């Protein structure tokens, strides 16, 4: 299992959204009953981008957790047929399925598919979102590090 559960990873990222919205200078400006000005656009877009990132991380991590559970609790013939077919098509090394090695090979294939090898922002590194973004360039989903989707 990964360092953080899927839910834990998403909660960590969503706490960054809360922090951004609470601590950004623009969030202190609106008065009750008055509409927000145009200067709130970047703040709202940033919050939306971080929420999207949290959702993406949750889905990726939940997929990996689900596959880990299947691999720990099922035999190869009990795995969904679509999964078995996909693994057979993706794997080029038949020796990877000898004995219990099939479990690590399936997990490796799923991880490679869900988390491509390019350096993406991952919450499980222990770094703050800002540190991860700095290491990766501009950071976030729309950064050059995120890869094409």
C-alpha cells in the first residue's frame, strides 16, 4: 500500500485549497452583501485547479489500492477478465508470471498506467504542494510536468 490512502491524499490536497482560500489576501476583501471584484478570478481558478488535482490523485490512488486488494485476496483466475486480458496484452515478459511474481507484475503495470513515469506532483512525497510545484516547474495539473491527458 502507498504511504497515504487515496482519501488521505485527497484530504491533504483539499486542505491546501482551504489554506489558499483562507490565507490569500483577496479572500479578506469581500464585504457581506457585496459582489467580488475581478481580482478574485485567479484565486478561484487556483482553488478549482487544486480541487481538480485532489480528485485526480484520489482516483489514481483509489485504483491502485483496489488493485492491491484484488492481488492480495484473489487468485489469477478470480481477477476480472478485462483486467487479465489487459495485463496479457501489456506484458512482454512471460517469466514475470511465474509463481507469485504475477502479483508484482500486475501491480507494476497498473502503476505505470495510472502514474506515468514523468515527474508529476504526488502528495505522498511528504513535501508541501508549493515545494513539489517548485521542483516540477510551475506545478499543478496545467504544468509541463503533468503530461498530456
